C-alpha cells in the first residue's frame, strides 16, 4: 500500500528528475521516480542522442538504476511530463519485469494528471513465465 505521503514524494522526485532531462531534439522532458521494495527511491530522466534511436526513456533509466543498485522490485512509479503523458510501450513492458500491478502516477509539473496501474496500461503482457512453457 502506498501512502499519500509516499505518492507525493514520488511525484516530487519525478518532477525534479524531469528538470535534469536531456531532450534537445523532442523538447519533451520526462522524469520518473519509483519506490523500490527496500524503500529506496530511484529516479530517471530521458536522455536523447543526436543518433535518435539511441535515446533512452526516463522510466527505463529509473528501472535500470534500481537494478544496478541491487533492488529488483518496485511498488509504485511516478512519471512527470509537460502534459501528464503515458509511458511508452517499451517502458510498460520493462516495468512489468520488475513490478506487479503497481500504481502508475502520470502527472504534469503541478502534480495534476491521472493514476493507473501497470497491468491496466499493459494487459496480457509478456513475462518470464512464457519462456519456460
Ligand atoms: Zn518509454
């Protein structure tokens, strides 16, 4: 269960991370912050490249930072954009590897937006269980 305080902390961390985005090509800055099972918060920002296809999303940056730091599951994620946009399909898939049907808070810089859950954003997702049957 995520408390209102935890939700607010994640949103604030996501919007702070957004200010560190490197998005000179799309001008669509994104910040993400997730709460790992061990209580730590990991953040990410989108990082673009002149070779566009090498760009990386904020959400995956946060997930990969979590894994690199030794945690492998998260309990909620906040995503901050200019217009409370949704995570892309690739990020939805990556998130399902490391979380159950967790809350996803999509907000703008004022914290306005909408809440969803990961499995409503990506129903019937591919998972590790499909590799063993
Ligand atoms: Zn993405």
